C-alpha cells in the first residue's frame, strides 16, 4: 500500500518534531502523488543536504543526494530547477542541529 504524499510528508514532519527538530513544507505539490525533496539544514555548521526519492530497479524506494554541494544556495538552485521540471514536487525543510533527515527508507551513501 502506497501512502499519499501529503500523509507521508505529515508523518516525516511529525517524526522530526518529536525528536526536537523544526520541519515545515516550503513547497506543496500534488497531494496524491507528488515527488518529495527533503532539505536538511545544520545551521550551527552552516551546511545543508538535499535528498530526493528514487526507485531502484527492484522497485524499492530509496533516497539519494542529487546535489553534491553542502551549501544552501546551491541546493535552492537545484530545487528551483526541479520545480520547473515537475510542478507537483514537494519540498520539506528540516532544521536540525544533528543534521538528521528522519527518513525511514534506505538512504544511498555518496
């Protein structure tokens, strides 16, 4: 069973908030099936990471880092390009001192 994007995003935000992080939707896409980008900020370090969902050949949902930069302006530029290509994309921003992403699916390593 596949959750709608709006419910999945709400669950991600709730996990982050329960752990003491701040999370919010900065771009709302299609509620039923929009793709999701997750931007994680670590303000004390001045760094950021971006995660995009992907599907492996075996059908498993995974997360990858589509932009190698750890600078927020670079990631924001990537997000702008992604939104032009896919106007249904969601963007969730998580501000966490430990730079946790709170994703429960596998995350591909660099």
